[in-house]
């Protein structure tokens, strides 16, 4: 099945301090309580489809494969292999 690249989920990692600027009408998450945080709670992942929302302008955008690689690397602080 052919997928339009503009319709694929995209991901941005932001610092916790930026959550107040998130317009939840423009992203997949519905509120700050539905966000996934890294182990120390300092960063979260925002998902969206289509154009990058204005409040995320200038942030690094990850593809699905890139975000999976990032969060599955213990050095990045998203998983703890010792648990």
C-alpha cells in the first residue's frame, strides 16, 4: 500500500518547559497527560501528521524509524535496560 509522505506521523522531542506552548488541536496527543516523557521527565515527544505546527517550528523532526532508534538507545534517556 502506498502512503503519502505528508500523511505519515512525524515526531519532535521537546523540553518539558515547552509544553505550555503546545496547541493540542494540531497534534495527535490530546493533553499534557497523554504525553510520553523520558526517564527523568525533562523531555517529551510530540506527534503530528502533515505540516509542522507553528509552535514546533525550528525543532528537529524525526521519522517513525528515527524516533524508535532514538528512544530505544539507552544513552538517550528514554529506556532503562537495568530494570
